[in-house]
C-alpha cells in the first residue's frame, strides 16, 4: 500500500437542497452509514418521477434541477435553518422566497418560484421532494464526499487559472495530501479522531465542475481537461462512515495501514 501523509480537514460543507448553495459548517457529527447531517435532504423534481417519500429510492441526478445542466442555479443564494425548516433564496441580491419546507404551503411557494424563474430548464412542474432521511446524492449509497485540495491545485496548473474548490461540491476538503493521492485510497480507512471512514469509490467528475459557483458562468472544461491530461475524469473520493463522531475544521486526517476500522 502506498504511504499517504497525514493531512487535515480544511473545510466542511453540506448542501441542504440538491443544486442550491453550499453551507459551511464549523463541525459535523457523523453517524455510521449516513451522510453529513442535512446533506441533500431536499431536491427540486424536474417533472414527475414517481418519488415516494414513504419508500424513497435513488434517482439519477438528471431527474432534478442540478448544476450539471442548469448552471443558473449557481446565481441563487440559499440558506436553510434546521430548527425552523426555513429555506431562504436570494436572487439578484434580493430575497425571492422564504418558506417553511416542513409545510405544503411552504414547499408550494418554492415550487412557484422555480416555475416562474426556471421555465427553460424545466421539463414539467417542479416539486420539492423530501424523504425521511433520504439523501438526494448522485450515488445510491450514503457517503461523505472528500476532495483533496492538492488535486485542485494541480487542476489550476492544468487550466492556468484559479479553480474555486466549491466547483466540486464536496463535504470534506482535505489539505496536506499530494495531488491525486486520494485516488490510491480505495478500500483504505481514514481516521479523524475516533471517526473511521472507509473509502469506497472514486468520484468521476461531471460538467457541473465547469460552472463558477460565484458567477454562475460555465467557463472551464474540467472533465475533458482531466481526460486529456490524466486519462480519466476522477477527482475526489466517496467514503462510508464506519465509526461515527464529530469532525471539526483542522482535525487531523490519518490513513490507516489496515483497510478495516
């Protein structure tokens, strides 16, 4: 097994509504077999898909409003409050909607906003979906996504300009690993204090990474740049939580020699 140096947690994020704003976290309490709490808890259905909140199942991301296709979402600034279940969306510097996603009226208000403002993106009536602990992730299994800031620095060299880390919409950003060393971590276990994360999959990047999260402009071609330079589109990894606990900014990230926790 190749040696991987110890690293540290540089940033933590969740994305309460799939395709909408990242929310920075000072800490996150991880539970075995679960995502970062509140991550992708909601999604905006792009035309009827038959989602059943009583028996939620995974659907491809193309069935929702999402950045890979709908870059104008990045121009919205949203915030979600867990206690009140209140979602606030700002557009063009002004509050466009404030609604309680725990109520039918609140969800309908959000749906009206998207129906009025995202006509060209919609394939049918938008609907706010939530599913009792379901995560509307790009993958069916419940995972934590991890990005190596060293790999982003390598991409900056490839494209010749700064690359905003939030293009990759990860949960954990790690500093201290050499570029692309995360791709060698499949089946390895990461230790963050008492937490154990098992790396289960490399992340194949889609064209969502081409969208600048601050300007909403599709200004780069990151997946094709990776293919031309490295022969693949991988950047970052998914990991399953094996042993839970609370992770904080600057926590040490160790790579264990054994694959089991």
